[in-house]
């Protein structure tokens, strides 16, 4: 039997969300056979110490997994650095990993789906990652498969392999040649109208995102992410304390409530153009503007 991928959980200062995330993971069928690594980032200010301490006190009591290891940072690294260094450490040891953040509730079959997909696509040079999350896309209602292919990786409950992860250029060394090529910029925007701007903001230091750099590498290599047709997780991070998504509804999805544990995949990469369009529409300027208005109303 193929070894299960270790789970990496990144936590910060949200105790309630962290508890819900871990409690859901504990209910996964494969939790008792899985190793869990919890990376706890350090505080930005003295005022944040108490919240971080409460999270750390809790994660040090977590059971229900084959093994639980807590890695507590002495300083604040930020999410991007934490994920890049943490994932690198674990995949270099285990060859693969499943990554979750502290505001994601998973279905009991999340680990089944992720491990089976990671095993199936391990040596496929056109698959960069596996996502446990899917948007609610109109054309998924017509799908009879367990999965579909996307051009844009998801940063919510995902998995990857050592060789794919370590190939990413986190420094974006070719950015200048990319930005000067209008056709390539337009092609990147077809994945999502927000992509070129996020990459630009990353280069200018206005945001600090590992995900946009990962997606840019995926775009350059013409690779795919494997998504479930029924989401194996949902976000509970749309609160006022959420760093990036407070009040947002654009990413609402329906969590898998079924008991399926065996999933079918295909080495032949058949892309559903209708789903690509559905996916792209979720990141259109119109969709993002509507979502911004909803966020303002909710605040």
C-alpha cells in the first residue's frame, strides 16, 4: 500500500477556526493513519501574543492522528514564507504533502480523495497539484466524473509533490520579459482577470502571496490542477477577522456529505471547456465587483 501523504496545517491566531478545522480533520476516515504537522506562525506585535498562545496551547493537545508535530515560529514569517518553507521541508522528506490552512472545514472523505489523486497523478508531468476544493460551477451539475481539470491552482486544501514544488521560481526571475509581452499577459488574464495584477502587486511588494507565484509557474508550464466535482472542503474564514476574504460570498460552495471513499481518475487529460469558462467567470471583473459590493454591505 502506498504511504499516506502527511498533512500540513498552518495556524496563526484564530482559535475558534483552528478548532473547527482540526475537529473536521479528526473526523476524516484516514486521520488515525495520517501524520499531522502544525506550523504556528509568530506574532506581529506584542498585542497578538495572547491569541497566538491560546492557539498553541490548543494544538499541543491535539490527538486523533498517527502522529502530531507542532513547529512554533519564534517570529512572524507571514503566510507566504511560512508556506513556502514549511511545505518545502515536508515534501523534501515525504515526497508529497496535503496542505490546509486554519479556516477550512473538510469532509470525512477529504483525505481519501487527496491521497488517491496524489498517488494516481504522481508521475504525470502535466499535473501540478490536487485541490480538495471546488467552486460551485454551473456545469458541474452535468458532470458524472469524480474530478475535472483546471488551469489555476487552488490554495484551499491542496496537495503536491516534491519535484513539482521545488521547480517553482519563487523569485519570478523572468517577470520583466513576461510583462513586456502583451500576448503572454493576455493569455495569463484568460485564466482569471485578476492574475496579471496580482503578479504585478507581488513584484511591487504590495502583496505577499505564494499562490500567485505558484499559479504563474503553472501557467508557464501549461499544467493542470485536479479538482473534485463535489467540494471536499469549505472555508469558514469569511469573518471580519479574516485577512483576505472578510464578507466574501463568491467562493461559497457545497460540502460533500456523501460517504464515497473510492475515486476514479484518468491519465488522459480531457479538459472540459465549459467548466474552464465557468471557472474563469468566477474571477471576471464583473464577478469580483459584485463580490466587493457584497463585502461592503456585510461590513
